[in-house]
C-alpha cells in the first residue's frame, strides 16, 4: 500500500540523528521547509535531550511536530547488514517504520546511505514489478535538469534492472519535471550500438521494443550528462556514483581555480567586484544544496536521502524533494504504469518490522 | 624489443588521415611540435594527394619528414575487428607497423580509438608481464596533475589487470611527472574496505602486499580525481571513460554558465573585461587541448591517441606526449620494473604484421 497524503496534512518522518551536523541541521532544515510548505507536519525521531532544546527555538515548528525519543543511532561507518540487525530501535529505522505504518507519507534522512537503503528496502519493500530500488537525483545541465539513476544502490545491474530504472526515471521526469515524453539515454562509453558490456546492450534492445512513458535515444557518454542530451540518464550504481561525484569534484575544482584567478591581480579583483552579483547568482544556480535530496525510487513509500554533510538549507531542500514526490503521487504513478505495462496490481503489503 | 631513440634523431610515425580534421591538423600539428622539438623527424602515412599540398606550406617541416602514400583509411565508425582484417594498408596500420619495424620510435593518431588499440595490440604486442594495455591521461587537479587509467581500452577488468594498471600508472607518474613514490587510489563508490565489487577489493588487497613503485592509499571516489587525492587513479575502462567524460562535460557546462553570467549585465561585462587576462590564463590552464594525447600503456612501443576532434594545437600536444614517453624511456622502465618484481625478461618480439 502506498500512502497518499492528499486527504490529510502531509506528515514527514525525519531521522533527527542522521548526518554530520545532526540533529541541528534537521531541526533547522524542517523549520525552513515549513515556511515553504505550511501544510506539513513532522515527526522527529531521535535523542530527546538533544532535539528538544533545538525545537524550543522554533515555536512555529514545535506546534506542528512530534518528537519520538530513541537513544539509538545508526553511525556513518556501520555496515548495512549490521544496521539492519542491530538498529531496530534507531532513529533511522523508526522513521522508516512510520512510513510503513502509514503515520507518515515519507521519510528523510541524512544518515548512512547503505543502511538507509537496506532498511527502507526491508521495511517498505519494493513496488510490484520493480526488482531493485535505485537512487536518483537531478543534475543541472546546459538544457535544464536531467534525472540520473542509479547513483549507488546497485553496484552490479542486469539488463532488466536498467530497464526498470529507465521506466522509473521517465515517470519521475514526467511527474516531477512535467516533461511529457522524456528522452532516455543509457550511459555507455560510446554511442555506437556495439559498444559497452552485455547488460547495457541488452537493456537498449529491450527498451527499443517495449512501450515506455519515454523514448530511448540510445547510448550516451559521460559528457552528455551535463550537456543535457537526455532527460533521463540510466546507468548502474557503480558508474552512476562515479559520474555524479566526478561532476561534483569538477565543479569544486573550477570554483577553486576561479577563486585563485580572481585573487591573482588587482584588476581581476575589481572585475570580480563588478561581476559579483551575477557570479553569486551563478553560484546559487549550481549550489549543491539546491540539488540535495537523492530519491530512493522503487519502494512502497517515499524515502529521500540528504547529503550527510549538508546544512539546514540543503536539508530543507531534501524535505522539499520528499514533499513533491508525495503530493505528485509519484509512487502511485509508477504502480499504475507497471500495471498498464505488465498487468501487475499493487496489492503488495508493507513488510512487517523485523 | 622496445625502441630507444636516444642514439638517433627521434622519428615519429603519424597517421595523417585519422581525426575529424585530418590531414590538415596532423600536418599543422607536426609543424608546431617541430618548433618545440627540433630534433624530431616525421613519417606521414596517408593520401599523397591530400597531404602533399599541405606539406608544401611548411618547408621547414617538409625537409625533416617523409610521406608514405596509402589511399586506405580506417573510418571512425569502423569496428575494431573489421579494421584489423580490412585495414592492413590503412594509414593507421602502416604507421603502427613503422614502430614495430623500428623505423619510428612512436606512433600518434587521432583516428578510431578502438581500431588503434586493436591494431597496436596486435602488431606491437603487450609488454611481458602485462596482460592488457590501458589508456591513460593526465587530469588537472587542485594539487597539480593526476594520472588516470584505464580510460576505455578494457570494459571489464579483473583484479590483476587493475594491479598492472596501478604499476604502469605509478611508473608513468614517476618517470614523466618526476614524483618519487606516487600515491595510488583505486576508484570506487566509497572509501570503506567493504565497498565495491570483488575485482576492486581483491586488487586493493594485492596492492597492499605487493612491493610497488608507488603506495596504495586505498579506495578513492569520483570527487577525489580532481581533488588530487592520489597521484594515480586506477579503474576499469568503463568507469574511467565515464569519469573522464563527466569531468570534461562539467568543465564545458560551467564555462557555458560563466559565459552566460558575464553577458547578463553591463556591470558583469565590464567586470569580465577587467578580469579578462586572468580568466584567459585560467582558460588556458584547463584547455582540453593541453591535456590532449592519451597514452596506450603496456605495449612494446609508444602509441598515443589524440582526440578525434582536436585542432593543430591539440595534435601538437599529443606529439609532445609521445615524444616525452620515448625520451624518458618509459617502456624500458616498465620492463625493468616488471623484471625486478617478477623476474620477467623483456625478450618478447614484436608480432609479425598480419
């Protein structure tokens, strides 16, 4: 059962203890997000002694949230299997459970990615017709934004996994970005049909024949991601993670070079001062915080992962991503599409808690 | 037998017909390179009717080169296996043959990468102790330059391949960049020991124990490439190609955004004019042409691949890369290191031409 929030105030479950600067950024992020989405309510899961004093500073937020105490946390270096066995009362796990029980419409955590995926998959289960969930995000490109998945949930993927990622990515692109027939590109190391390993070539041949809520344009290469060649970029979690982090690293490198350049002479300094407003707008445009909030697609419930090192602004954006997925009924649309394509129904029940 | 050029003028074999703008950029690139390396001589392989008129414009170059006519070419969309069978008289093949026969010390081509690798491997053979050649390049980072390999020669690699890439990368870094004990990072999707697929984890455990001309620092992630976390980044050809092209694409995206920003207001335009000198120096610093020239490491002969779409400046840089590999005796050093490590000798002979 996927949770629809349209008939009641939207309730978000927040892992208050996940992330390098938790619980501070979680509480402040929620306060920021509530300004934008005043219909939301929050359930914070975490250590009362730490979260409660923070909430005291935000009376507007406090009036629309609930705090559930747990002293247990999932640490950033915990193995997913360990977290699954030992973290049954952790803030992360209890927040996920709240989605499974229907108390909350979605969960947001800045904690350990592997543990969050393992727990979310175990508790919420995958959508019928989806074998493996994938991590997706939006990437800024020369032609707007592109959806890329998988970003690290699945190190090795077979052709059918890639096909399912394409389907989920296309529905996401249609539902959230409003593009009616999104173009889909399979990430490869050449655009010729013979290039790449078996999985990616078989996936291409399946996608060419199967009716899809999007259109395969074929293979794309690493540089096509930020060129915006396709609305949806599909790849395995190993390559996807490396591509995403290579993009982030390059943005940091160039920003480092630019800073050096603008500090290198008096003329350059004055030039910078004059162009400052524009450059700050550009900085804001490519601000990684703006793109914070990776979605776990393919689960029976909305789960969003924030960068571990983000600040309150970034965490608020991750909440916004979760909010949008719920109000646009993203999961319901995937289930519908799968039912149309494969005659599947959405009768799976949430798994029992461990 | 690897070719040493130290006792005679350095002779480079050039595939005059490879690349989007060949033979124009090849001839002009060679003319540029000769200004920097006046001791070099060139053998051009290609269509006399096209190359000869171009050479006529560069009498200084013409006096130090030879033109060998062949009407056959390897096209950019030709399958490597097809090129290998059908391209025995192609400009690319004849240029490689010149290295095998000892006439030239190295070969440079801007043609079809897959065909070049297949032919070079077939004709020149791999160095003893190296199972598969790899494509390597230099990448600009926050701390100077980093060597990355493989960039696309091997879609799937086993642990031993990765170990050999690490060895070749470290020797390259030591020989060409002068770093005495280069740090080596294995590209992965997390820095924890449990992360990644089997191959990368087994490679790490081998590299930890094996004496190497460099030092394994462990796993690195996509963002570490341009951060300069390691002197040598080792990965399989699929991930490496995607990482490299993601980096190139991001640099293009940001440069596109910057252009837009500087054109967006009068103040920004004036700011740009003031900072122009500095920004142009920065542009030069990250100019992809400066990093043109991917090296095929692990062959019994020096083979350098230029970007297909490069201009004369970029092609001249690729010639420079080949030049440096030869004069620093890079292949001899790998052979020496392998002999020391494994008791191998360098007695392989070049393969016969097909």
